[in-house]
C-alpha cells in the first residue's frame, strides 16, 4: 500500500488539475460555437435554435433482430425502416400522400394501372443510381416463386400476381411494367382505390446490382446492402444494435436530421422496454399497453411524454363454427350478449381498452361503432343471453361441453380470465383459459381442436377492406367455417369504390352481418401510449397533436434539443 | 485412469447419439412447425400452401423423418449443424458469436457467487443458531426463493431507472456487465451457501474434527483442512451441473438484460420451432453435462482418496 502512495497522490493531483482546468473552459467554447452558427446536420438540414450539438443528434429506439435487410423477401423477417428505405410516397400524419421516391403518379381511366414517375437524381448509398429497373426487378422478385416469400400474397391483387407466384404464368404476364428509365407501372386485377396504402406499406426497391452480384446474401451485410433512403446502414452488431448514419448520396425531400439512428436490439420476449426507456437507454417509440399503460398514466413524468391512442386492433372471441356447439347461432349470440365489455375495460383492464361491439376499431375509416343497431346485436344483456342459451338447448349451461378458451403468446390472459368468469356467471358454461405459444395455437387451429379463442386483428393498412376481407378469405373461412353470399357481395361491391359514404354504407352493412350472426364476439380495442422523451423535438404530428395512424413522416424533422 | 477416461468418453458419444435421436423425434412430434403461420406477427395468417411446400423443401423438411435425421447427423459429424430458420445464419456461427457473452457472464458470476456462497455457508456453520447464522439464512433464503427475473427487474429499477448509475442492459461496455453479473451471482450464492452450511455442520460434529482439535491444531486448520475437505464432497457434486448451467446461461438474465448470448436461445428456438438451433444447443448441453459429471467423478478422487477411480493416479 505504502509503495503506491506517492503514485496515488500524483494521480489525484493530476485529476484535480485536469478537472479544474477543463470545467470552466468547455461550456464557454460551446456557448461561443452555438451563438456564432446554427447547427447543420450532416444530412444538410439546418436544425432549429434549440438543437443540441451534432454529436448529440442520436436517436435510439428498440426492436427485435431481423434476419436481413431485405424487405422485398419477407418484410417481417427483415429490418424495415423508413429511415433506410425510401418508398414511392409517404403518408403524412393526416393520412395524406406526399411524393418520396416518386415525384408524381397517376391512375389510369379504368382505375387499374398506377404509373409512377421516379425522382431522377435518386441514388443508392453506394453512389449507384436508383432506376425504374430496380423497382420493376424488386416487384418481380417479390413474387418470384423461387423466393418462397411467405408474404407474397400481399401483392396477389396485382394482375397475375398469384398465377405468377404459383408458377402458372411467365413474369412478362405480371402486372408490373417498365416504361422508361424513371417510369414504371403497376396494374391490379380489379380497381383498388386504396392501393397506395398497400404499395407503400410493403414495397421498397432492392439494389439490383447487389442482388445480382451476391444473391440473397446481399442483405446480410451492411457493406453490400446500400439504401435509397436518408440513412444508410453503417453497422449491424448482431444481438446488440443496428446503427444508421446519413446517406451521403441522398438528394431527396427528407434529408437526415440525426447524425445517427440506432436500433437497440431486444430479445423476442422479456426485455423490460419501459424500464429501458426510463433509464434513458432509448429515446422513444416505446408502445405500452395494459399494466404498463396504467403505470405510465400515473407517473407525472411519463404521462407528459405519452401519446395516447386507441389501437387499430380489434379483439374478438373466435369460434369454430364447423362443429357443435358453435355451429349453433343461438350459442354464439348468447356468448355475444354475456360479455360485459364495460366492466372488462373499466374494472378488469383499468381503462386500458374501450368496449367494442363491431369489428372495426374506433376512428378507423367507416367505423360506426356507435350505431345503436350494431350495438344491439351484441350488447351486454345477461337475461337475453341466458334465454338464448336455453333456446339453444343448454339451459343454465346444462349439457354444454367443457372447453378451453385459448390465448397465445402471453396476450389477453387477464381478459380471457374475466370473460370466462362472465360466461360462467351468465350462461353457466365452463371454459378453461389457457395461454399457449403461437406454433401450438396455430396447429390447434389447423386441425380444428381450437373451438374458441380470444383473438385479435390489427390493421396492415388504412382501409376497411383490410378488416372485412379477412372473414371472407379462404384461409379464415377454413378456420371459422363461415361463408356468406350477402357478405361477399357487399364487400366485393365496396372494394373497388372510391372512399365515400356509399362505400362506408356497404361496409357497415357487412359489419352488421358479422355482429348480427355473431360470427365473432367483438369485445374491445386496446388503448396504447407511445412514449417519446421530451428532448426529442420536431415530431411531425397530426393537427390535434397525436401521432397519427401509420404516419410515415413522424421523425422526418425530429431532432434532439439541448435540455 | 486413462482407460477409465477413454471408456467414459465412448459412453458420452453413445449418449449423444441416443439424445440426438430422442430430441430429433421429439421436436418433430410437438404440434406446430416452423412454417405453419407468418413469422413474428401475432395476427393469425396462413402461409399459402404452395409457398409452404417450397419452404419445407428448401429446408429438407418434406423428406421422411429418418432421411432428415441421417442427413442431419451426416452433416453434423462434419461440423455442419444447419442453418437457423430464425436467424438465417449457420448454427455454428450463431453459437460461436453468442457463446462468449454467456460464458463471460457465467464465469464472472461464478467467480463472485461461489466463493461468497461457500464463505457464507462456512460462517453460518461455524456459528450455528447464532445471529450470524440467522442473518445468513435470511439472505440466503431470500435470494434462493425470489425468482431471478424479479431480482433482475428490481435491480434495473433501482440502479438504472432511479439512481441512473448503470445502464438498463445491453452488452459490450464493462458498466453493462455489472448488474447482470451480480444478479446472476446472487442466484448462485443462495444455493451454494445452503449446501455448504448443511455439509459443514455435519462435518464439524464428526469425530475426526474432534481428534484434530485434540491434536492441538489451530481452528483455521481444523476447519479448512479437515472439516471443509470432507464437507466439499457434496459441493463437488453440486458444482458440476452448476458450472454447466452458468456456462450455458440463463434465459431470464439474458432476456431482461438484453445479453446477446445463448442462454435464452433454447427456449426461443423451441418457441420458433427453429429445429437446427434446438438440436445443436441440446447436444451441446448434453455434452457439457456429461463432461461435467466426468470431471466431477475425477474430482471426487482428488478430494477423497478413497474413491479414486481406475487405480493409482
């Protein structure tokens, strides 16, 4: 100990001298710098006066690890970011479309062909021009049977999309056409007025020059995965993070404001997101529901940073109608009238959901959940429910089979507990809630063992067709055992129509059929809070200050303030 | 001795083959497959049949089970454990990049947890039924019965959220190592201390301890050379599998602290029906456990000459 004493003393003196020397100097120089010139990001954006210095312009969010960077192989496998991929157009906070990779676009007279005129100075982050050939190549590759893309069906409404994917026709027959170096068109089977939603939800170009050189491996390594967006992929530290830095070749409308965007990789289950956010390890984009939401709302700091909205998600009781007891409409109706949705959301879920009697989530286009007629089909009425059950041949639940009500992946456990209690009290039926993993759930569904479950449907794009079409989808009707001519006619008539009251009338009629025949028991829409730290400023919000639905411009002008 | 070890190794290889068949059959028998539904989204959607068939063929899952097994084993014997369905990279790459974090965490937790656990156990045994013993007991039982994920989340709330001394997780910088290492070590201390105390209390009452004391040996020599040596026999039994568990990681610790290790991967791989990863990790686990027991058996001989194997050492 004694031997080191002089050394320690020296070190201590050194530290004191350095600290004393630095402390007053550093802020002074910073101050001078700030006053003399504004902060201009590497992406070329002059940041507002309250912006923090460039080295602090880092935005960190969290997400699970992708398999690769190829969004045109399987979107949900890849890392997909609005930061690195520039799509044809961007949806603004109010649901309006703004040019992005395309300067303009037009729809043909017959409503089937969309022609896109690309921005001509667009470049990949390696300096190679982005051309219409890249786009055409990408769409063809997406549907190429060899790719075995599990999401290929998303573009099946392109002319010959499904046939090409099944290997029945050649690629030339596909409704994707190269017109010139900066122009291409997409042709759908039938007119789809909301096609911009679909196409910009999923489609991004892949760098053809890299795919041709490296095959599918191009997307495994940042070095061979150039981007066409404001940011490029700088580093992928597997299991830890992905780091994006400004794309030096980006010349588009949404230049990078941040010096770095970081996606902190979290495990598929178990990461304490809210605590990560509170500890300051991520800056925003944290969505919380359920108990976490209750905690956020009660916390003076967190509640200030929360953007609260009803999720575009409908939670419903799924029933297999192929076999007893749910082939009997009276049983399904009894279930529908036996669930006290208000008690569920207000008491059990402590205000983290809102009651629903229809399939469309609140505030979704064409949603008319307040329609008394719709509500009457599934309103809480325990006496009516018991009557219906008796009429169905199960008075007081007598003779009703004991079933398992399934939930999956740790979701809706408490909701299922509450609902089975209500069904037991009001109908005398015995359902045992069981939460299972997804693979088992799907297997049970496939082989018909799953008779009743608490399920959800979330929007992929903002059009009612995304919700109502599901029930008529061959895959869904295979599981529910339900098809209906009238329903199909309504949605087929509504689908190609431009958005209007008439279109919504048709959809509402269809939704009333679902509620009337209790094809599903529609229960609630969850509420969500999305958190952004107060030092993240410049978010592009809706006029009334919410995040907006699929707002693709949220972070376009965001920056870090200096407090 | 050498013959004994060689014999045991042959046994281990046999066990690996049997386990490989059992696991292979089991993972293919559990309901649900890797390509039954859309990956990573919770909404239920069917993968179109023609695409499903292609994927099954791509990964060789359309072949009869015995063909799949022999193909797998033939490749595995040459060091090729297949490609992870979930991560899209070779399983060997995946394990070799993930294991270092897990091993580092396990070794550090061991380095802290085992000495403290043994120390606490000995202290408690030397003063049985005193305040020291009770205090140790309270600490030990609390850490032993509190689930590790509770301790982990609590530690994040205290040290990362409230005090802001340490990051909430992640892996790479030394300050990110502190919380998971200590939480992990805490879990080991409880078990270690309990077992040490129990066997030390027995040993301290043995006749040879009284003899040693009667010889006039210093108390420290009595405790360490005589009592602890024989008391450590059950600890050696405990240590083998414990070391393996520590080296192969903990699901909760790695998930909660976002550590890119292999600890959580068996669970996740089962969940995702990621057959190649499940196979490789379970075989690795089996191998490690078998080796640990072999080492344990050899250590018995070091600790207690009466049970030395294979003749003289």
